[in-house]
C-alpha cells in the first residue's frame, strides 16, 4: 500500500516518489521515509536565520555604559538584514548619560531588579524603548531625512515634567492666546542650542503608535530625549539630567537614518546587563557592537 503524506497542510510537498510512504514496507523503512520528508520540507520552508516579522523592529539604536553608575558610554546604529540579523549602520559614537548613570526605566522590557528611574534622579532610563518623534526648531527636517514623524517646535509647545500636570510627559501645544500658570516652566527653550533637535525616547510613555496620546506613571521620569551635548569650559562633554546626548553631527546622522515603519528601538544598558540580556531581548551581538 502506498500513502501520500501531507505534512503541514498547505506547505506539503507535491506527490512525487520522494514524499510517499509504502505502508507495506518494514516499519523502520517507513519511519526513515517520514524523517526524509520532514527534513526536505523544513529545508524548503525555513531559512538559516529567521527574517524580521511584521511589527518587529528593523532598526536599533544600541547604547552601552561601562556600568550602571557611569555618565557616559558608546552608541551604534543597527538594522536587520534579509535574514533578520542585526548589522552595523554607523561608526561607534561617544554619548553621555545622566550625571548619576543609569536606572531601570519603563519601556518594552520586563521589569528588572535594581534601581528604578524616578523623576529628578539625574539618571538615564535603562532598558528597551520605542523611538518617538523628532522635534526640531526648523520648519523642515535636515536634508536627507527619510520621513520619520517630525514636529516643528514653536513657542506654543510644552513638555510638562510636573507629575501633577495632566499633560505630564507628553508634547502639549497650548492654544493661541492661552498661557497657563505652568507654561513658562514647561515650555521648550527654543533659544537653547542643545535642544535644536530632539528625538523622543518613549520611556514611561505607553502607546500603540507614534500618533496616540501616551499614558505615563507620574513620578517615574519624563522628558527623555536624544539631544546635542553640552560642554564644559575645557571642551569636554557634560553629563545630562537623564537624556542621551551626543555631538550635533552625530545626532543629525541618527535623524537621517530613521526609516518610517521600521519600528525603531532604543536599547540602553550597562555592559554587564547587555551581555546577560542581548539574546533574550533580541539585541545586536555585543561583539558586533565593538567591531
């Protein structure tokens, strides 16, 4: 008796001599034929590496600090290749973190043991986060921009950091002619060159899309961005209050690199945590980060 076996429904191989099992043959021979079918089908339908699936990030900003208390570190841009592997898109950049180092933030990662980010603690949120909009002083983004969501900042724009404010940790544009009592404290400083361009880091900002109004936990940290670094009088970069800062030329490189629809992520970790979590979190291999 000859039986044609369809493994995997629509993925079954055509009925040829290579995918039939002779039920009158010895049992060992039948089992060997079944294994051969399965191996052939798997080789046909499964690539060596799993490619990125819809909704998975195709771009990753990876930043690493020497330890959780370090106010500085390294950063590199990565994208997925056709097989789903992370490959470098940039040189390794020098970046600055909060003056007190890192503390676990609220993002896409599971809750971690250790110090958690709090408002005003001078620490950069550590973890895995969505990359939000680019905010800029110019009406138009820099040349080479690929169309990532961009917001032209004006004098009407604010980003409240007061946990009691109902617009806490979100972009809020006050209506014409309306200047609430908290406006002066929470408005964007358009004359500050460090804030000429900003990239929003979605720490403590639960949302499903770039356009949805996020919800935040009051007191767990707000107004986390990438922005241009400040410098001491001797030219050395200053730590931040909790943002990730870097030279403006490198910041503009990141802005130009962002691709619409890429589900870009920002991962920022201490070296030890990076080596422990990179496989679980599907991050670039630490060795690729260094080379």
